[in-house]
C-alpha cells in the first residue's frame, strides 16, 4: 500500500483537540456532488427494501430504521457514549443528544431524546421533545437496571457543570432525580456510564472553571482534566465510591485526559474495564476484577507513547522516540534531515473496550501519526494521517504489542488502486480523527471479535460545502481466531441494507455505537445526513441541518466471510535500503532531467516507478538488465512541479525507495 501524507495543524480547545485538514495532492476520483442533483426516472426499490417497508423481516434483521431526528449534530468529541443497549429478548433502548429546532444556533433546548422498541423494532414514531423537564443536557448514556427501569446519565453544561441522573417513571415520563456528588470545583462532565444489575459505574472528567480557558490551563489534583470514577450499588440512590482517581492515570503518570477520550464496560461478574485513548499519552487499560473497589484496580500499557508527559510544542530527537517508527511516514525520510522522520505513532483519541464471556478485556483504537516542535504555536501539532489503521489488543498480549487490522487498511482503498486517493485540501468529519476512526468492539460468547468503525470514503466527495469534504460511512469487520486474521470490511451503508438505497452515494454516517443482542446479532446506532461535515465543528461550520438517528440490526456472519484473511493482494515485498540496489539519483535536486543509477547481481526484470509523495503513480518503466552490473535510466522531469517525489525500484522479491527533489 502506498503511503499518503496528510499534514496540517490543529489546536486544543475546551472540548478536546480538533481541526484536522487533509493536505495532499491526489488524483480526483470517484463521485462528486454539487447539491444541484435531482432524482430522475423511477426509484428502484429492492425486494429486501420492500420487505422493510412492509415490516416483513424477522426480528427487524437487516432493517435500517430511522428512529429520530436532531439539528444538534455533535454526538461526541471522541469515543461515543453508551447510546444503545439490548436485552436478550431483543428489547432495544437508544438515546442521543438532540435539538428539535433550527432557528437558534445556541440550541437552548438541547437534551436527551429516547426511543425503545420490543422484538428489535420497529421503533415508535420519532420523539418530538427531550426527556428532561428543565435542564439543558448532553452526552447521554442509557442504562437498564436489574429491576427493569431505565436510567440516563448525562451532563449539564451550565454554571455547575455537573453529571445528572434522569430516571424513567412507571408512566413513561422522566424525572431529573439527582446530580452525582462530584467535589471538583471545576465540575464533572462528558460522562460514560454502564449498569450491571443494580450497580451503576460512571466515569467522566473535571471540567473548566472558565469557558474561555484553554484545556492545558485547567488543573485538578495536578491534572489538566482528571478522570474520576463513581459507583452506586443501589441504582443511583447512593454513591459509596466518589471522585476516585484510579492509579495509572494520576499526575504521576499522565498530564491529563481530554473529554470523551475513554470507554467503560462492566459485567455481572464484577469485572470493570476502562480504556484511555489519548493523543500524546499512552493508550491504557484500567481494570478491576472486584467491581471497581478502591485498591482493586490494575493498569496495562496497550500502546506506549514514547514521550512521557509530553508538552505540545516541545522539541525531541529520534533517540527520544526510539528511532523511526516502521509503520509511519518517517520510513521515507530516515536518511534525510526532514523533520517528517520524527512522526510518532499514537492514538487519534477514539477507541473502545469490551469484556468477553471470561472477563478478558479487548481494546480497539484508531492510529494517527503526529509531529510537534518549538517551531509550532503552543498547543499545536502536525498530523500525518496515512498510513492509518485500527489497532487491536487483548489482555493475553504483552504491553505495547498491538495487532494492526490490515483488513481495515484494505477497506480504506475503496477503488482497489493500492493507494489512498483523497481530494487535495478536502476534509472529513469530527475533530482530529483519522480517516478510519470511532471504533466499537464486541466479543461474542463464542469468541468472535467484531469491530465497527467509521471510514472516510475516498470515492465519495461533496463539493457543496465551503470546501470539499469526503463522506464517511460505517464499516464492520470480524475475526474468529483471536485477532490474528480479519474479514474484509463490510460497508453497512449500501443498497441492500439502507432504507432507500439510492441515497447511499450522498449519505454521511458517523458516530457508530454497538451492542450485541445475541451471538453475532449486532445492533448498530449511528447518525446520518446528506452532507459531510458538522455544523458544530468549529473549523467547518456547516449550515444547521436535520440529522437522522438510525439503528441497524444485522447477523454479522451473513455479511462477512471470516474464513478469508483480508490482506492486500499485491505481492509482499521485502523493503530494503537504496544501497541494496546501489540506487542513486544525480542530479538531485533536478530540474529537467536526472539520471537514475542502479546495480544488479544477475539478469532479472526490474520495475522503476515515480510516485508523488501521496502515493499517486506518475510513471513506470520496465527494466531488463541482461547481466550483472551497473545500469542507468534517464528520467525526464521537465513536466514535474516543484516538490518531493519518490523513486522506487523493485524486483520480484525486494523494493527500495529514495527521494527525488524537483526545483525550477
């Protein structure tokens, strides 16, 4: 797979870190829309869609349901909260942050919208109002207690900045019952909550004391936002554990935790697990096997960020990061002085944790490469988005030893060109996230691992915004052998599953959250509309638009072939240094022509390719040296623009790459 470079800057703000831009040159591929398109001719409804319209599918499987609407379009700054739960009898409950009005961009009536369906659906008509009688809320989590009652844990972003418990009454109405007893002067916000029996587990972070204060200036117990843990054993009536900072994420280990950079899960056997997904810190698993009791927690390093307690804008050396990251863009620059050789592999701030039937924790998170030094404004960082992927880890792995799901990287190459073809200066949704992001992980009782995530679509581009934007859609992959091999990803936004398949090319589906109903029966919650981007992304500022909340229930193994390991179909070549072929270029930098020199030990066929730094192939030549020796090839560079290009030379087993600089 050819690497591609997305290089830009982003700034921290009070909702976490935001603001990526794809900044690379690539061929314009795929479908584009300018907003003027109209439907013509008859609308084709598939037999499956007709079943959906007639309500004839068993247990609503394979049926995308449109269950609600919102004009408030930001559901999270990172990981998605607990938005959907399912009971074994296929009772499904969902919540979302919503606003039903369009005229006020302050969204004064923002709150929790709730839906519940029996037998996996259909759901009732879309609710017209939030559940909270008085408070403006957001970031809801839906919980089902052992007594059958529904509880929502969300936050009030008001002067008190508190996390609120809202309980459903027997008549279906809701009561704002209490706020969690947080003692942080800065409040307690962006919660994650789960229930196991009558026990409720909640985590969240301390909030701002000044709405205009940058994230890195807030402190609590020495942390620039601290993650606090709460537990109630009686359905939220009392909280015997409050304001607990778990060992492993204290000021001795990290600088702080961004909003929504965490995931929470618990089971009925007393296992509680928290995943921590930070941009410039380690990816961490926190786990208790004693129901979250104080003193019962342990921590594991899933991915080791090599710069401990790193300050954005601080310089570092290759030695500090342990050398060039072999997965990163620096592999191209390791023999040069370009700072790109020092990009560091990390997490993009999104991820998920789950527990299997034996209580083992499993984690997925999205990969990102960053660079920051003293030449950048304080709090800024450069991003290199490709190569990218989703990492998988479980407790049987060693620390800092993740598996990267190659199937995800294959799936990102939608057109099969063996390169990633994103439009120059285009963007995609949601903060600093990678082109593949917002993963959710589930493990069936049989041990099948299912990962759902959103993916920027290289072949779907809208030109109807202030600048081009790639649509994102939701994909699923799975493994039946402990994460060693993975099925090719399946895009659930398609003509067979979507309620109206003709809308697929203009569907942006994001913020997935999942739950297992039974075995491989997966329920997926997501938000979609007909235009990429967000109104509430400060860097995009798209117009306020109606967004649909949807739920889709599928049998994963009906759509994924887990017997086939999804890998790139191109030959697997050993990457060697240029010296292996005595590969050199002179002059370099070049203007109109340059000579490429190389050596071979025997008669063989060689392939010489010229690509842009983004991986776009510009020219290729077959070389057939008929004896051992040194050979040359003259390359006409007069038509190339000023910049850096890659020269690759390969035989049937090895490939070497070196840089060519063009000046005028």
